[in-house]
C-alpha cells in the first residue's frame, strides 16, 4: 500500500508570494491533517479535514488555508508569505478523525521563504 | 489546555545501553490518547504506539517498551539494548478530541546512539 505522498518536496519562494502544497493520503484514508514544523516552535497543528470539511483548525493566521477534495486529496495554501513561514510542512492521513486511528505522515514539503 | 513536556532535549548513549525518554502531559479530559512518533534524519514521522487513557497496561514491542502512569501523567518510552538505527528525534503527542486530530506534540527528544 502506498504511503502518504506530498508534493513538492522542496520549494523556495519569495516573501509576499503565495504557495500551494499537495498531499495524497493513503488509499482509503479520509482524514487529512497538516502540521508545521520549525526548530523554534516544534510541531504545530494547522488544520484537519474529513470528508471535504475542515473539522479543526490550529492557531494560525488566515493566510493559512486548506481544502480537501472528494478523493480525499488535500491542499494547503499560504498567501503573502513571510520569512517565518519557512518550515517543514507535514501531512498526515488516517482512516477517520479521532485518536482511535493512527496518523501516518508523509515525508513533508520543505518550504524556504527568502 | 493540553500540553506535552519532554524535558530531555538531547540524549547520547553508547550502543547496547538502555535509554528512557520521558513524557509528561497535561489535560483536563478524562478521555485522551497518547502517542509516540519517531522522526529519523529523513524527516518522515513514524508512528510507534497509541495508548488511550483507560488502558494503563504497559506495552512491550521488541526492544521498545512504554510505561503509562496516569497518577503522574507520564508516558515514558524505553529502548532496550539501543542500536545506532535508533538515532532519531522522538516525539510524544496528546490528543484530547475523540473526533478530531488536534494533536499536541511535545518538543521532542533527540537521541544519539553512538557505536
């Protein structure tokens, strides 16, 4: 069974630009979550989608948004990039929402904002 | 509010030594889930274990074992006879919400196993 895939793996953007990251969950998984990982703040929850609906959102500004498609694939978008948005963005999928189900993580997209 | 503390920022051991990674959590919920993940240098988080708040049984999986104590709000992870391949950052995480994936991760412990 293929794991969680994230594209692109690496990205360099300029301050003020916007970026879209993509995540394809494990086949059959309908819940997708996004996390930001930085050396200073560690792993922080961004948002979670299930059946195309955002169920939970972390404490991030409105510049961070996401969506989920009917095939459970998810995208996250960051507009008006700031230097502090440089991070590893991790996507995780699970069968359904809730702590009963393990999350499986993708390799991440490393975003560098210059 | 939920919080996870991993007091050990970095640990170095020599191969074959046993090592315990500490995790202390805070939550006001009676139903919650605790997790351990491993992040090797490649960056991908690898699921190790999940434990719900009603199951205080310790668990052993090969060289890995976990000790869950609600009385001290701790969920510690022990690696027996450590190996170089165990070198990674280990994260403890807490999920209070049964219907969401609002995980809170600890800051992680970087384990270096020296040959």
